[in-house]
C-alpha cells in the first residue's frame, strides 16, 4: 500500500469573514497516496479549485492544515512556500500560463533553471519530456505558434520537469476540443501508470472524470462523496 503524500485536516476557508462570509471549504479532511489519478468534481462554487489552491500552497486556509509528505505547509512564510512549491509541486492550469516570449523548450526548462540544475541534465530532461508529449518537432516554437492542445502538452511537460511529488491540474481540458482533450488525457494517464506520477484534477469534464480512478465530489465546500472508481467502493 502506498504512503499518503498529501493530508488535509479539517481544512476550512472563509472569504470576507468580516462582511459577507463565503464558506469555500468546510472541515475538509482527505489523504492522497502516491500514484493516484484523482478527479475533484462538483458544481461551480463547490470548493474544488479552492481545495487545490490550498494543497498547492497558492492560498492559506482560515483553519485546518495541509501536510505534504509529512511537512506542514500551513504555517510557512511566502518565501518558504515558493521554494517548497518549486521543489515539490507541479501545476497545470486551464489557461496554460506559458511564457509567450519563450519557446516550448525554454518554457519547460525554466523551472529547472530556477532549481539551478546542471545544464546538460536540464537539456536532456527537457527534450525527453517534449518527446513524451509528442512535441519533439515543435521544441523551438513559441506558444502563439502552437494549438491549444499543444500548449497544454507543453504545460504538462513543464509541470513534470521539476520531478514533483504530485501534479495539480485545474480544469486542464476546459479549453480543448475533444481530440486534443483525449490526447492530453492519454499522455497524463500513461505518465501516471508508467512513472507513478500523481495527478489530482479539479474538473467539470466528464472525459476526465471517466479516466479517474478516484472521484471526490464536493458540494458547498464539503466532501459529499469519495469513491474509488476502479474498485467500485465508496470510501466516505
């Protein structure tokens, strides 16, 4: 049995507490093991993106805690969080967030440059990742020269570049056509199964949900259900 790499304990987030309180998360306690391929689903405003932001250290909880591989990130200062994310967490966003003046190669290698990796190692890993996502021939193209699906594949390669403990993907297929979305999911699922890369998705997309081996449903900031779909057994 894999060891839990992420644990949230009674995670609560309240926006505008002094005016009109909005309860984005309500006492959310979850754990995630290495190698999961999990979708967090629910209607708009259910708290799924807020949950990913808390796990990724992009926002701070009102109360409760987040542990990553036994390390609490809840009380970290901003500089500590930036360093921790750089070394441990990969992100894939709905709008790609590529640097427009960089080539695909430069976008993928940039995070390793920040990590001060050896140049030869950095170039080798960059080329390997872009080959894995099917962009070996487009490594020197800039984002505006790539389709939406290709840009998102660059984003996945970038997220993997730092060898993170896990990847958080917030609506990664929302702007893609069906063919591009299925191709991207094929790539991520292959990396998950062959390299044990953990993926946690926030999504409305049924195509992503159908691929997940665990589906967490959120309603009004709370976990309504937590189902291991490959075992057809409910765990919460």
